[in-house]
């Protein structure tokens, strides 16, 4: 298992913990460097890291928050791209449901942002199987939750008929991004 963490440093440095059979190896990866650990490739560039496995590519970039309430606050922009389909194990989870290849997106409950200050209440009800607490992990780097696919040899896609949210029909190619 790889545990990857970064610090917001001007150099874009990346720290990697690799745990294999209970043994910990630690790596430091400065910017514009790459490293291969098993079938995982790590690339850093300025304030970005790209993590590529045989099935997925995840990119993370740190950017300043303009007009932030506190100085030096930064946001993380995350992108996820599927490289190869594992037909036996349908992806799941809050993000994984976007990659199930059924060509249907589902919009759940959304908040209406009004006024100067706002507290969010929507928790994707209608767009996800179960409720948001079904997706909680016990700790960072945990892999177990109600709909987990980690380590499984086969798993069904989400049950689309159980989702009451508004349907959005899409192409089969998906790249998820978030800030």
C-alpha cells in the first residue's frame, strides 16, 4: 500500500510512504521528478503531483485561494481519469459512481448558496446509494465502507433504480475534477 502526502511547499515536494508486508520505506520526491513504486508511477511538477496506476490517473495541484479570509490559504484541485476498465469490479464510492460506464449521471440534493454566510445541508441525497454516512472511513487511508470495492474480484455497479435524483445522460467517457 502507498500512503502519499504532500506539504504546501514552494518546491512542490512530495513525501511517499510505502508499506510492503509490514515494512515501511519512505521517499522524498522533489519537483520535476518521477519515481516508480511497483505498478504506480509518481510525477511531480511545480505544485502538482500525478499518480498513475494501471487503471487510474489522479492529479493534484495546489493553488492559492484569492480573497481568502486567512492569508496563505490554498486549495487542492483534483482530477481523476480512468485509464483502463476493470469490467469485473464496478467502481463505487462518492467519486467512483461517476465511472460506472452506464452513461447516466444523477444529480442529488443541492444547496442554494445565498447571502454572505451559508451552512450547507445537502449531502448528495438522491444521487448516491445509501446515505452519506455509509461512505465514511474509520481513519485516513482506510479502505472499508459499506460500498467498498477494495480487494474484491467482482462487484456490481450501483443500483441506478434506487436513485431518485435527476438523470443526466452523458457520454461513456468521464473525467472527474474538483476544487
